[in-house]
C-alpha cells in the first residue's frame, strides 16, 4: 500500500509516518512532503496515480490542502483522502470532496489507525469491483478504476490499463463487456468503451484522456455521449 503524507510542519508528518510504520499490519510505502506543490507533483508526475491514500494538512501555507486534493482527484479519483487540521473552521470545505476521515491536531494514534483502516476497507471494496478477463495466459481480475478504455479489433477486445500502460487481449464482444461495467463507462463508438474518470477533454469528435490519448466518438453517438459526460461531470463536482 502506498501512502503520501503532507504537512508543512516536519515533526507532525514524521509523527504520522512513525505511527503508521509501528502499527500497520500490512506492508506500506510512505512518502512525506512539506508542500502541496511537492505532493501534487509526486502523485501526478512521479507516481502516476499509484498512490492509495493521501494524508494531508489543510493549511499548507502557500496552498489550501482541499484545493490540492481536488486537483489530484480530477485525474486519479480512486485515491482515498484523510485530512488533518488544527482548525475546525475548515470542516465545511473538507466535505466538498467526501474524504475518508477528518483528523484534528494533535493527532491521536488510535484515531489515525482507525482512519487508515477505513481507507483500506474502501480500497479493498474498489478492488473487488473488477472486470474478469479470460485470456490464453490465464484469468485476470482487473479493477475497474485501472481501466482507461476498451477497444475491439475484429473479434478481440483490447483492455487498456492506465497505470502500467498494459494491454489485455481476449475474445469478447463490446456489447457483452458493456453490461459488466459500472455507469462511469460509456460506449462512445462501435469500437470503443471509455472510462469517464480518465477523461480530460471532450472535443467535437474525440475524448482526450489524461495521458493525451484520443478516443474517437462516432457521429451517431456524439449527442448522447455528450449528455452522459455532462451528467457525469455534474455528479463529480
């Protein structure tokens, strides 16, 4: 499990790191940052979203932690958020993004562990929401959140995974795959199903993914696809 901690007071971040390393039963990798800029750069550019939990202070001097997290979640909505603060005045803003937990300073070790365990449980639930791929190489269980898009080539479906940039091939029709996927996936073309969580821009003829790749939208499906995407954005705000 990969955890990122951000607090401009180094002693607080270190305290959280030590507590987690001493109490967590599962293997964890912890990265610590002193600024929102550093946290966002690491998550989006270095880790490429391969972070499970972010534990961050809200008052980061030059930035507001809520705004930093909002920016990160636009690209990587699967990450679970735990906010910490010494000021209860921030509580209202915190729930703009539905965090897993809000911890007040000074940090209580038992409450910290409770918050992280809750985040772990939600992550496990996400992993269970997977697409089952039966290929020649074996059976693969791919979490929905890791799929960017699925395309068809003849009788073969190609599933594109976003984090490792892997591709998985198996014999199945997109019509059959569509019914196995949640509502954040939409059929935008006869040969493409796209994960709306991975969309950066909608143009007149394409979806542009967060990694810059273009997914075509057929003319016959454009109006309906646009409606679905706008509705999705409304729910995500």
